[in-house]
């Protein structure tokens, strides 16, 4: 999701190939043997991490100034992509981690959300009134975590996080990048993905 967010807002046009993860196209595995998505294939490199795709895209077009954020934003992204993502996975896929306590992992995630609630405060975004790279790098994971148990999530004392997430989910940006596409096969008609396409 966050790779699409950055590609869309940058104004770049890419050919989108929707992959069925339980039956991965050999072309995906040829480009990226680890077989995870997203993968961006450019004329001279293959980029396999969503955050790296965000940076690549925004360096080519950043009309909404997402890169104009304090260095603290990168610290939030590191905490999100590390400890919070781990706690999210351990909570969401708890059956895969029988050695861990799912409730303890949920509590670890809640600590991150509590700190984030303070960071957002009464602002619309993490660093004031302007959306930043940090917002768009973190929000997809907050959405994913909230979907594990929405009743529990919205029962927590996180009013700023709730407001921030709910606002994001109603933006044209989110709605446009969440459009559904048919799964790609070699014979598929190319699907062009961009803000103007």
C-alpha cells in the first residue's frame, strides 16, 4: 500500500501487475527470488522494499512535499518498520508464533500507538498540518493492526490515532490506490497505474 501511495502522489506512471501470492508468477520470482511484494523494476535496478520504493518515487516527484519532514520522522519509520511491525505480525499471525504471548505482543504494539497518539496531538498529521513521508509510511501498518480487532482498537484511549487513521481512510488518495485489479498473467492487457491514468 505505501509503495502505491508514493508512486501515485509522485505522478509517476508504472505498469501494475497484481500478484496472487499463493500462486506467484514466475516472472516475480525471476525478478525477486524472495517472492514478496512490492517489487519495482526500473530500467536499471530492482527495488524490493516498499519504503525504498517510496523514496525512489518521491525523489522523482514530490508535489505534496512529503519529504519535507524533520529527521524525527525517519526515527518513527524505523520504530514502525521494526518493533511495531514485529508486534503486529506476532499479534495478527499468533498461531505461527506459539512460543510468544499474543497479549504481550499486542501490549507492545499498544505502547507504540500510545506514543504515536502523543506525537500526533491535535494536529491533522504527525508533524503538524502537512502530510509527511512518515505519515504515509506508518499509516498502512496502523490500518492493518486496527483490522485485527476493530472493537479492541477503537476501545483504546487513542483519540488522536483514531482520528488520524479515520481521516486517511476517507481521503481520495487512499480510495484511489485501493482500487481492485485482476491478477496478472502473461497474456494480461497492461494496466497503467498513475495519478493521471
